[in-house]
C-alpha cells in the first residue's frame, strides 16, 4: 500500500484515498473533504493502485507562480484544500527537466511518494498532508538529476533531506483565494563535477622499452631439444631448470592473454618434469583444473591446464 492508492472499506460502503502510512498495521484514509480517519490495513482493499508518476496531478506553471517562486529553482508549494489539509506540490522553475525521486521517512523506513520526470516550469502533486499532524510528517528525501539539453559541464545531482517545521507555515500567502506556503529546496551539499587540472600526458616511448608479450602456442613442447641446440652439453638438472622456466614463461603469458586452456608436452621419462609442473600448478588460484591430455594424441606425456 502506498500514499495515493484508491481504497474501499471491506465492511462499510466507503471509499477513499490513502494519505498517511501510520505504522505497519495502520494507515490514514481521506474519505470526504480531506477528512482523514485511521484504518487497519486488513479492513480495506485497494481499488486503484497509484502509479508513482502518472497518477500525480501535473500542472503547467502559470506566470503568476513563476513570479511567486522568485529565484528558487525547486520549491515545495503547499496549497490549502480544506481547513487543515494541504496539497504538497513540487515546483520545477529551473531551465531544465528533472528526474525526481521523493521518499518519506516516518520512523518506519523510507516510503516512496513520487518518482519520474518533472518538466521545466511545471508542478506535480506529491502528497496530501494534514497540517495538524505536522510532527508526524517525518523527513522527506529528495534526489534530483538535472536533464540539460546543452551544457559545457553537467550539473551535479541534488541530494537533500528536509524535515518540516512549524515555522515553515507561519506566514501564508493568498493565491487564488487559498492560503499558500512556499518552501525553497536547496541541496545540503552540492559538489560540482570537477575535471582534473593535471593533464594526462601520453609519451611515445622508444620501442626498446615496450613490453612485448609474444603469444604462445596453446600446445607447448617442453622437450629439451625443442628449447636449446646444445642440449647434449648440459646436465639433467640444468635441462630441467630450462624446461621449468620455459613452462613458467608460457604459463604466465597464457594467463595474461586470457587463454581458456593450454597444453604442455613434457614426455614420460623419469616423470621429474611432470612432477615439477604439477607441483607448480597445483593450488594455483587461476587454475580451474588440470589433467593428462588426450592419450590418443600425446600418450601419457602431456598435461592440459584449464583456467578459471
């Protein structure tokens, strides 16, 4: 249930509009001439749910109102509708359309009242309130985005919370024979968009300083004769270090280039290279899984790695 919903009493032939959310079980319903009564939620049913934009009265702002607003771009205009009831309208006298969200916090969390586009030089009804219940209105939360057609720099959004006080309603003005109060809305903190004064300089570095990541094959042969020419002149330990270093180099490149898989051919032999390789990738945070590659293609001498 939301403020503005059209409702019908279950046990009585009465209809009305929700005008206040009192607590989790009780709401205020306006039935005639702005007369509000507290009703348990279980005693009513919704006839027409309110649409946060389309069901709110919209009016073009007459010239008299533009003068009345003065320099205030956004204002709340309270127009008396009965003895103590007032229609709260949001006036947009800025040169831009705005995107507006209004919520009310009455001690039970925030309740949506209005959301949508408010055209420039127009007003929308956002709520109907009883001045006698001013201390129960709570805090209204406004979020405003200015939709400008052309601009050198976009305006920062407005964020403000407003709690109504009795002093806001001390000096009414009469417009069209009705008592009217105006409250100018201004953001508590309005920080403009700022572009950095420090220009970003892009320098052309010599090619010798550029990082060149050559793309490895997705199948890498680690047999020592594929890596160096004079392999017969080195020890088994030196050969193993060369193979492991080449593996690490290709593994890191594949990881940096977002490979999904890569296969290393290590042969069988004494299994020393395979054990070293598996130890390196076991528990690696970037490795999803690894297993012996297809035996029909590589025999038992290859490992396929699957990255996350």
